C-alpha cells in the first residue's frame, strides 16, 4: 500500500474550485483523522450533532461513519476514520489502523477532493505533530484541531495557536470539544479558510515535532504543571500490584451482573411483545402453512434477534464507558501476562470479554489487535466463550436433569459451564498458536490514555451503532436460517423414507426428523436420540433455537417462555424398550456439546466478513463440532465410569 | 487475512555494554540509543514516540514479567511487552 496519495489531492492545488459558485462547487470530503484516544469521536459528535450513516466504500469492510455538514457555499461529507498513529509505518490492512490508511489511499485514487481534519490531543502535542508531518509530507491538505483545551489549561499551560499554524502552514484551532457550539463554529471556519487558501509555502514539512511542541506550549503556571496528574494518582491504585487486580475483578463482576440483571427484564419485555405479535398474526392469518411460516419461521427468528438487543446494547455501553474512560487499557495491562501464556496479548482482552455476551460484536472488536496472527487466533477462539445465547439451553438442561438439586448446585453448574467456555478457549488458543496460527507475533505496545469522563452522547451513538449493526448483520442471518429450519421441520418426508407412523405428529415425519434418525448411530454413544438430534439440527443456525425446537418435538407450546412443562416431558420421555430416554449422563454430554460447538450462523458470517475468506469460518465450524463431539463423548464415558446414572 | 512473514521480529543484540529498557527501575528514565528490532516495528515505535534519542521514563512494571508502563518524552504513556523492552538499548 503506498502512503503517497494521487496527484489531485496535492497540497499545491488546494485552490482549485475555491472561487466556484455553490451550484458547481465540487464534492469535498473531510476525513477525520487522529490517534486513538485523541478526542476524535467527541469532535465528530460536535461537528455533525451525532448524526451518522454508514458510508459505503469499496474495499473497506469496517463501518466508516459519515455525515454531511454545511460549509456555507457547499456541503461537505465528514468521514470518521478509525484511530491512526502513522501513515508511514507498515500495518496490516485489515486492522483499524490499516483501514484508515486504505481509506486515505482510496480517496486519493478516486481523485476526491479531500481535507484531512487531524485531531490532536493538545496535552500530547508532539506525538500528534509527528502524524501531522507525515500527512503534510504525503501532500495531504491538513487542518489541525487541538482538543483538550480545558485539561491543558488545568495543568497551567496554554497553546500558542498562531505560532503553531505558522510553523506547519495550516489552519489550527484549539477547542474544548465539550463546548459543542463553539467547537463546530471554529472548526467549520477553519475548513472554509483552508478551502479558500490559494497557496502553501511548501516548507511546512520540515519541522521537528518535539521542538515545535516545546515552543508552542507555553507554561503559564509551573507549580500546577509539577503536580502529580489525576491519571498518575489513579494509576497508583488501579495498577497497584495488589489492589489493581482486585479492582479489576470487581469491575468485571459488576459488568456481567449489569449485563444479566438489567438485560433480563428488558429481554422478557421484548419476548412478550413478540409473543403478542405472533398471537395477533395467527388470529389474522388463521391456521395453515402460511400462518405457521410467518409466525414460527419469520417472527420466531425476529424475536430471537430482538431478545438479544438489550444485552448487546448494555454490553456496548459498558465497553464504551471502559474504553472512553481509559480503564480498558489498564485492564489489558493487568491481564497481558496471563494472555501471553496462551500466545495472545492484552489487546485480545476486549474481544474475549465481549464474546461472553455475543461473539458477533466481539469478532468485529478484534480490529484493535494490530498483529494479524493474534487477531486471527482471537477470532477463532471467541466463539468458545459462553455467550448469552447458550444460557436458555443451559437453563433447560439444568432445569430438566438437575431439578431435584438445590439452587446452589444449579448455580454452581452454571459457573462451571462459564469456566468450561473460558478453559476451552484457552486450550484452543494454545493449540492454534502452535498449529494453524503459529509464528512470531508483534509484542504488546498499547497506549495508556489519560483517564477521562466519557461523554454521554458519544457513548449513546456507539451503542446505537452496534445495535443497528447487530440488527442488520445478525438479524438477517437469523431470520433466514430460522425460515430454512422451519421448512426442514415442517415439510414431511415421503412415507417410504420415514419410519414414523403416518398418524405421528408432523415434526416426526419431517425432513429434520429423517436426518435426526439417520444420525442416531453417530450420536448414540453420547446418549442422544433422534429428538435431541433434531434439536441440534434446529440449533445449527442459532443455538438458542434448541429450546423452541425441543418444545415443538415434545408438543409443548411456548417452551421458550416457560420451559417447565418441556422439562417434565423430557424427564418422562421413554425409549422403545420403556427405559428413560435421557439420563444425567446425556445431560452432561449435551452441556459439553453446547459449550464447544459453534452453533451460530451469525458468528460464522461475522468470521467470513472479518477474514474475507470461507476457509476460516469453515475451519471454525469443523474444529468446534469435532471437538464438541469428542468432549461430549469423553464426558459421557467418564460420567459412566464415575457411576453417574 | 494477510499475515506478516515468518522472519524473527527481534534482531540479534550486538552490543553487550548497554542497558536495555527492561532493566530500568520504575521511576528512573533513560535515553534510547538503539532499537534491535525489525525496521517495520522500529518505525512504528518511532511514530508513537519510542525512537532513538527519545528519553523514556519507566513508571511501573506489571507482575510476573508482564508489560512495562512507560512515559515518552513527548508525553504519551504506553504499556510495552517486556520482551520488546529488552530489545530497546538505553543509556542513562
């Protein structure tokens, strides 16, 4: 990838079109560029009022948000690029940094007129000016916005804006992005000024960032600057060898408690809403295939999607709060050593954590990992984390086979299942780093930003973004798979091909049941019969569908809402010889299977999107199903040896 | 997904009379004299402020050989893997 953009964007020609009327004024793109944590999101919010749509850029799979702003005589499109440290250093194009680079290069190739609006944290001016120099050397047309005016002044320092602008020969504005109106007005003025500029001196590329920063940042009150910063004081506790990990564990516990305690009532509410809609539709469409297809096939799938929304939103908000506050990097610092044992680093920590709610946003979050091998390993391991979709099935199985045990035993089994997910992830990572993704990786280099109070509007925007992305990417897959599975579970096999009696319920004569029976010899060693096999086929696309499918098989309506009657039927189920169909061993094997198998088409689709190949999603399906079968077999056998009935 | 080549990221350290960043005690600072790293990695580190001629202050070290928390002369703070710090030669 060449860091040098094509000629139409050269700084020597920024005056092109400057005198055109608004009718003919050409398209202008404003690319918002800056280091991660430089205050880019706040500035984007201030400039656009938070309004955003996802831009469509060939070759770029990451959501680059854009919005139109008014520059007086013309409109401009502001594109919010992922964080970027350098445009010279070599990076993998699929990471966040690589995406930003590709975007700048592609815009240049298309010959777009583009202003690069660089956001610099004024408290780390020299660092930002390095990137400014690279941008100017690459002949980009740059406007600099120095943020954190309030923090700088709080430290007893100020920025000589005029001197800085002269030195780099580009407009510079110094703002406090929390003052939204002032920021928007001054940045837009600077953009207009840059568009109207007729020439540049051409000597601006040769400044020394460190020396220049030392010259333009003026010490007003040396006593204040010498004081220990709030960040240093906070780090003394939060990164303390003893207290740090304790605080970290508490924060993580609170986060998961929030995801489950807050999301649960909201999910029930969504479920109730979808249930109501299904009932209405059934009344309206009457009985029959079409009604069943719409109510069970389509709305059932949509209900699944909606049920996950609260968790996704809460998790994104929590993650965004951690990231915006600066604590996330501290978490990575604390767990890096642990993750390195597994061939990963502190950077993998966020995706692995997110994977405990849903693998789909977690796989997208791997873009913060700079190293391609580490990123791939994390993508391949994330599906093993205990996502919230596993919970309904765990609850059904535990409720069915461990009903007689106390609440503590049941809670204990849940905890064991969570750790089983983490453990399987660790083992998979260890194996993968020694096989499929072996090789050296870049060691950890992670910025530790200053602690800051997150901005509510920015957090809200991110939450909305991830919810809509989930709805779009995952929603479509789940609804489609749900429709296909409806067909498999409904369409009957010809009488000659099925062993089920003609008067048996429709599902027993269905294509899925035929496949389930055909699979019985394979799954018998695990204690599964054809009914569980059909449940597994039903949950191939989305694992939470297991409960609903088992409900259909056992003729229990609305099993997803109240699994108790289904539990009873499953306990009472008999084999042909009259023995109970399922034992505790079957339950343990089934739980083990669900811990490992990647029964989630949305995850597979996300992996395909992020790795841009069908090889890796196929690999994930293959390795998780083979491992799930092997472990379930092992659990069934060991439980038998231990005398579990 | 593209992967980087399999060549070693660390180059062989040829100077034995210099200290490295991993050996600097917390609270102390040192001047970077050389980076025994692949050019790509060195260039990226330079871009973030950990390059030759920069003064780096070590703030703390994570337990059990974990990363080192450093502050660069331009004010950025970074967590860097200890193995990487060993490849950064320094003098007082």
